């Protein structure tokens, strides 16, 4: 009789076990492997970022974890994702160069060069408009990480081939299991891991940051350069790059035609949207780390900051889509004095963060 009295309890216990097993499956229907407990990881956000900027963008389906970041870092520096296993993400986004490339155009695995300079990578977790690349064609860091692998000018691979290489590589299935709970690798998990690592690339310790924290004083040249930067009749830089200290990103993450050309071989944002009003518009780059990220502009046409400043001073070119913010285009530019040019350069260089390019957390493992 006692046996039959226990039947309901046994039935309930069985149902509970089946429910637990069912809930252990991920969104792809694969059961999570035993021991899957990724460790949450909080971004090392500078105090001033927390005070001035909104919270970083962390997708709900891709939270930061120690295991995910470690995997993403390994993938970022590993050429295994390229078609011939010779080119890693870090091949065009070099830590010592602000995660950019000092070459005007980075060659892909076939030796073919693109027509745009490699964009630097830092503080991208605060890109609230979520537009990546010079033309904004990627709508998230995860989406951005997917594209270079299959680009014929860059890594020239296919995702099935890249995933197959990872699946067969010693150690990678275990690392994916630790990060995502399954040793069966797919492109989505690869992009999520790389995005997690890229979100940790935070730069917030330049001389100007130290000045804002009250740790140092600006030099006379740097202070005058700041005055030039925010003066609408002189530098007039703040409309696109932000007003300090309210925009610590030093970019509006928007698209502008800044008077480089009269006609366009590269349509920029317009090639993505198809809107003729956006022909020749490119994303505003951050002014941080300019000491390490030459050459400048979307096509790397300017090798020095002096050339950049000269462009805005007396080199503006009119075109039908030129930004209204280029108010001095009729005069060729804002016509800075030589002293103002030198001081503006001094201020711009004060936005460079040596500790960022030397951070051991961001170096090849």
C-alpha cells in the first residue's frame, strides 16, 4: 500500500526533472553542457563616463562575461578566421595604433587593398546610434564583427569554413562551451564573443581626462587650442566632435560631408541608404588617440594633423551635399592663424591616452 501512496510523488518528481532538462536548452535547441556557469563581467568604466554618459549598450542576449571576453580576445588576435589563416582582426586594428592601422589602406589576404582607412576601436559600447563602419552599415557590434570574415577584400572566407576551422582547432570547442554553454560553434557565438572583447576597449585617461579630474593643468598652448576648438569663428570643431566635457566620446557618431571633394568616387553613407542627399557623407571619427591613429579621414588621405587642420582652415571644397556646419566653405575654411593651428594641434594631442594602447588586457594573449 505504501508503494501506491508514493506514485503521485514519483510522478511529480519525474515531471520536474523533465522540465529542468527542457529549460536547460539554449535558443537553438541544444542542451547546455554540464557546468556552464559564465562569470558576469562588469566593464571597467571610468568614473567620469559614469557621471556624464549614459550607460553602455550591452545587449540582453549578449551580456559581458569573463569567459566570453577571453574567447573574444583570442579570436580577435587569431588569424584562424581568415580564408588562408594569415590575417586576424588585429592585423588591421593594431593595439599600438589605437586599434587602427598606420597604413592608408589595409591589404586583405589576397593583397588587395580597400579604399578606406581602418577605423580605430575604442569606447564603442557608448555608440548610442549603433552605426558602425565609416558608412554605418553595421547596426551593432555583433553585426560588425560578422562582416570582415566574408569580405573578399579582407579575410575572404566563408562562415561555414571559418566555423569548421574553429570546431577542429584544439581548445576552441571547450572555450565556446565555457562562454556559451555549447561546444557546437556557430557564427553568432563568434560575433558575440568578439563584440564582448571590443566593448572592453575603453579609453578614458588622456591628459585632458586628467585635467577634468583635477589632476593636472593644461599647458597654455593646450588651453588656447581648446578655446579654438569651441570657438565658432575659429576652429568650430565642437558641432561634430562634441562640447567638452559633456561629450567624452569626441564624436557625434553621425555622418557628415566635411568638404573633402567636389565629386565622390566613394558615396559613403549614400551607398548604404541610396539617398543622394547622403552621397559623400562619412561617420565622424573620435578625436581620441590621434597621436596613434594616423593617417586621417575615411580614406587616410592626410598623413599628419597639420594637414587635417589646414584642410579645415583653408582647404574646404564645396559640393552639393556639403554639411551646413561647414559654414566657412565660401572662404575655403576658417582661416586660422599659425599660432591657433599649433595650439589646436596641442589640444587635440592632449586627447591621446597612452595607457590605452599599452593596457595589457588589450594585448595579444
